[in-house]
C-alpha cells in the first residue's frame, strides 16, 4: 500500500530524480549504474532513499509515484 506524501515538503535530490528517470525509461539497476558511472551499491542506496521519501516499497511504485507528482521528465 502506498503512503500519502506531502509534495510541499518532499526533498528529492537531483541525483535521485535522474535515477527515477532512468528507471522510468526501463533501465535495470545494473544498466543505470553503468550509464551513470556509479557503483551498483550507490544506485541501490539512492533507490532505497527515494522509495522511503516517496512512501513506496517497489521500484514500480516509486516510478509511478514520481510520475504522479510530476517529478519525471
């Protein structure tokens, strides 16, 4: 179940937005890591943080919530 998020206090970093956009475009964690030139562990860490901020549990939920909130390009 998704948790309610107050967008006025939502603090998503630019790197987290980039990550969400990459995932929204169908990127796998390994592909995103390679494309952005960052370690897989960093991608996973940013993903965990952004899922927490968005109140989601899965990548699909996080991407959908980000789209609903207008955070994706």
